[in-house]
């Protein structure tokens, strides 16, 4: 077979050679050791937590080494295109502080290695496909879907591996004339790789995975499709050509790609490209209601979607901080030792990543979030809460516009042991909503110990209330009310001699708390009253007393 002639027959309009293309994609001029990574999403616009997790690895590898991180849209499967998907990807990652240095963008593309949409790179791929045909390493295949299905059924019945390989790769033996005839009939064709792997005795190949270390697996022997009937390549082929030409040094992708790694190794070999460092991240797992560990699922677990965090109002810094704790096993330790250091200073390495399923735990995220939020100034938290409300709870925008919001969010956060009870915007609002009359509800019951005395307590409180009292003067008055009504002025006195008292000062102040906040737990009452203002305090106490 004259492969040159065959290549011309199949790709008459492709006149460039691989060398021409290589010349148009020169080696990147980057410092020694700089890593080039990319995110290659399909344009469905759905970016989930697993993608974000992977994107963090990309981002760290690139930016920690003085390299770069680019966005390439893998849109070879046109059925999956969703309008606005690129903007969604960029915005979603931007929200969590991840930016691309190059590639597909909101206003077109940036960088010298484009186009960054695979659908626009058809001619480039075909140059390489044509070259493989010319070298006898790829061939046209005219099998119809029915023929492939029938073959698969026969192979399954004979308990053989399905696919086109070895004796099933009959079309490898077609003559030039056989092929020409079919083309003349207008038969659609794909291009398959002529694998040199052995179906009977596949050799073992080894690959050094950036995360998993040395991987040993059987070589590929399938004549996989590299170019579809549409002239568009498959993922296998497109990523090989692109990652080579675009200078990707590290391919970070999910472990679901591990099984096709042998195909990729063979493709890189046949194309004459050096293999990038593959880094297969592990899937995110959770412990479910039954206590068993399982993969996070799009269908069952809303927390897999990034929108979940946006809707609940998790601060992006908190999500980022949490992802770092699950990305690298020693991040938490580092964070404790370096509480105020920017996260970018953490020496991230792939060796410290898990390769056997990363456990994602919402409770842990909440804990991390509390630690992160306590360090964010109240004014900035207030802005965050308002921005969140504008997007997800617009009906709250008016009440949150009030300037007292900053003071409310700052309650109890000064001093040595600041309160760490803010988790996310939706919870923050629930936590502080008693300040706003529209949202004030009485949630808790009065304590047992004060039964029958509530009205008296509140009336005495109102009578003695002086908004200008400082905290200790204010508390002395509560003690006075407590003792007048037969309650211990100190909890420890009550504990020692419970028979002498109805309860203690804490029970008395709980009555006040419930009248003011509707809750038995809250930050410091005096501080809250100072934010509420005298009018609101008196009104709440009066209303509660009147309702008893
Ligand atoms: N387009 C592939 C996907 O959406 C990307 C895999 C890769 O990063 O190589 O899963």
C-alpha cells in the first residue's frame, strides 16, 4: 500500500505538515521548572466541586512554579454545547479566586497558542492525522454503527474483549482500491489508530503519575477512533495534539481517565511527542447517612454543585481554605503554625495528595469557614452578606442596607476569644435576624426556673432600664432584680444551695434574652442593646411583658 497516496486521497485539502504546525507553536519561553497546566472543560457550563478541586491543583502547579494556567474548551462533542458556558466556567472559578492566564476568555481569546476551542482546530488535527496515515499508523474505517454493534454482541457471546483489534481490525488490510471505491460510493468513515499493541500478550507499560507515582498497566491494543466521521477528533487525539502544541507540562484530570491512559501513551508515541506528566486526581467521596463511604454524586448530593455554596453564601475564601485542607494532608498543620500567612505561601506538592478517594465533609467545611470568617473584618463581611442577598434573597436587601449591620456582625468578635459562629451568608442572616422587627420571632421557651415570674422580671427590668448604663452597672441591676425575686445573684451560689433559690441570675437574664432576641442563646445582651437602641429595647420588653 502506498500510504502517501492514501493520505492524499483521504485529506486532499490538507497541505501543511506537522513541521509547519510545530513552527507555528514554538516552545514556550518560561523559566526552568515552570509548569504549564490547563483546564479542559466541555462546554456544558457545569463546573462542580471536583472540577474546582482539580483546577486548584492546576492553579497551584502553574503559579507556584512561575508557569501558567490556561483555559481550553473541549467542544469536540457538539451535542453538549450550552450557551454562555465559557462565561460560567470563568466566573465560577473567578469566584473562588482562580484565574486563567491565557486561553478562552469572556471577550475572545488571549495567548499565542490558540485557537483555544477544539472545534476551531479541525485543520490542525487533520494535519497530524494525515501524517499518521502517511506513515501507515492510522487508517480509514467504514464500519457502520450496526456492524459495530453486531461485532460487539458476537465478541461478548464468545467472551472476548469488545473492540476493533487484532483479527477484528479487518479494514487494516484494505487496498487503496478498496478504500477508493468506498469513498466513491460516499461511505462515511472514521480514522482509526493502527495500534501496535498485542491483543494476545499486551506488554506492560509504566507511567510516572504526578500524584500516584509509578503506574504499571497493559499497553493499548485497540484501534481506537481518532477522527470522527465529521472530521472532528475524539478527546484522545485532540488532547494529545493540543497538550503538545500548547506546551502543557502537567495534565491534571480526574481518575476516570486512568483507564484510557494506555491509549494516550500510544498516541503520544506515534505522534512523536514527549509525554506530559499526567496527574490523576482522586474522586471526592462522602460518608453518607448510613455511614458508608461513597462517591459524591451529581444526582444525590447537592453539595457537588458549586451553586450550592453560592446559594448558601459560603465565603469563597472559606471554600478555598477547605479545599486546600483536603488537597494536601499537611495544610491544616501549616495553617495552625501560620495563621496569618497568605495561602499562596503554602508549599503545595502533588505527593501530599490522596490517590484513594478524597473525603469531603460539610461539617468540616463549616468549621473551617468559622475560622476564616472570624478573620474577615465586619465591614467586609457586611458587604459580602449584602451582595449575597442581592443575588439570592433580594427581599432582605432593604433591612441589610442599614449601617448597623457592621456592628451586628462584629458582635463579640473583639477580645482574646472571639466568637466563631458565623458560617455562611444564609446562616449569618438567620443568626442575626432578631435585630430586624420584620424577621423577629420568639423561638425558645422561657426557662422552667422562672415560671410565673417572667412578667415581674420584665417589668422590673423595664423600670430600672437606663440605656446609658455601662455593662457593669447594667448587670448589677439584673443581679438586683434576681435577688429581689428570690434568685441567686451568682450561679455558683445556686449550685451550692439549690434549695434556697428559685434559680439564678442566668435564668433571669434568659427571660430578658428571650424577650429581646426570641432566643435563649445569643451574644452579650448589653452589647446587643447598644446596637438595637433604646426605643427597640423598650418596645421588645414591653411587648413580651404584655404577652405574658
Ligand atoms: N474534556 C475533558 C472533560 O471534560 C477534560 C479531561 C482533561 O482534562 O484532559 O472531562
